[in-house]
C-alpha cells in the first residue's frame, strides 16, 4: 500500500482480508494487535498485514531499529516483559501518596541516575495523564490503570510488530503464532475485556505522547462498535 493509498484507507476504518483470514481462538490472539493494526490501516483478521513492503520496512527498521532476527526477537521479548517491571509498583505507590512521593521514589527506585530519571518522568506523566483520561472516560479511576497498566500498549504493539517481522522474514509463521498466543495469554493477566484492552492501549499511548488521544479514542470506538469489526461481538479476552 503506497503513501496516498494509506491516507485514503485511514478514512475507511476496519480492513479485513477476505482471502487468508484466521478464525476462532487464533483470531483472538491476532486481535491483541488490533489497535496498532488499525493505526497502520492494516488487515485485522490475517497474519498478512496488507501493507506494502516499503511501509513495513520503514516501520520495523527506521522506527523500531530492527534489521535482523536477533534484534526482532529481543524487541518482541522486551514488549512482553515491560509490564513485569517491579519499579512500576513504586511509581504507582508514589502516585497514590503525593505528599510523600519524593521519599517514596528515592527509597524504592534504582540509584542510577538515568534509571531514576526514567521513572520520575513516568510519575510526572501519570500526574498529567490520569486526570485527563478520567475526564475523557477512558478509565474510571487510577485503580483501573494500576490493575491493567499499559498492557494493551505493550502487548498490542508486540503482536502487530511480530506480524511485520514475519513478513520481512525475521521470524517464522510458527514463531509468530506462538508469540501471538503468549501475548493473548499474558494480556489476560491484566485485562478481562476487549474494552479494557483498548483503554490500556490508550493509556500507554498517552503516557508516551501526552494529550493527543482523540485519534486513539476513535480507533477504539470503531473496533468495539463498528459492525464490520471482529471485536464487535467479543466482550471477554
């Protein structure tokens, strides 16, 4: 898909592959990447993305810095482990105790300056993002964010990135299927419903980019409510 075709398709939400679609539980696994796939105007229901190789290469090589199998595997694995970061608990605890946040962060986070600054910046982002997302009714309160974290953002990007890496020959179809299954299984530790998944994706995007959520909110609404969407009649992961 060329640049102008991609722009035109961005106004046509929900792209489906009628020839090589997957079904059943394999589709459930695939849909973990639906938010990212919809951002890229890709197919939602097949391992094939439907994008031009040049577009996939730009995403994988230029944006993610992946040029071979080892880098692909390392990046995909890192997206699985981000929600298991124990330092996030210290950040969340500080957020819930704003009067003592400095002492809590200093006593519970790594001493190394760059690491500490990373988590301090995350704390500051939460202070901006949580009120905004609550006002926009993306999350009900901080307790929801604390439970789901930004799991949809991490696992969702991982699943779509894995599809792209497969198309570039960095991982096999067997490895892709196994990665998608693991992503779906682990995401269920944080999110119970597809609505929670889309919300946690928006949380991660907001933490990364700030107050630019309208596009993500529209994508989530289309995925959950458009009659063409594979998520339309799915509630639970």
